[in-house]
């Protein structure tokens, strides 16, 4: 009887370990999907605002955090960009690294 229980226990541990791995992997896939939908929504929000001054802005997301980088013309435009991003569902944090450089 004891010899029978060892292989059963090993199989059970394997099933538990694999199901945990699948859940963790599925969570990462879900996060990537969420990040993709957040970035699409942010880009749509900025485009809908018709902010021509935001054409030199790059947008990245990671786990709901939106990273804004690039160049804008004023502090008002920089702040406005962050305000627009905060209006998007799924945004957990905004890291606004936009640089201000006036028109030349």
C-alpha cells in the first residue's frame, strides 16, 4: 500500500504545481492584454483631444502604469496630457516624464 501512495502523491503535487503555474502565466497574459487596452485607450483619448502639441509624445504601459516621454511646448500641455491619461479606465499610475521645450 505504501508503494502505491508515493506515485499518487507525486502526481498530485505535479498537478497542483502545474495549475499554479498556469494561473500565474494566465495572470501575466491578462496583464499584457490590459496594458494593450490601456495604451489603445490613452492614444485614442489624446487623439480625440486633437492635441497637435502631443505629436512628439511616446506612451508605454506596464501593469497599469502609463509612462509619458517626449517633448511638449509648455507646462500646461504637460499637465493636460497627464490629466487626459488619468481619465482612462485601467490607469493605476501616471509617470509624466515629458520635457518642456518651447517653439523655436
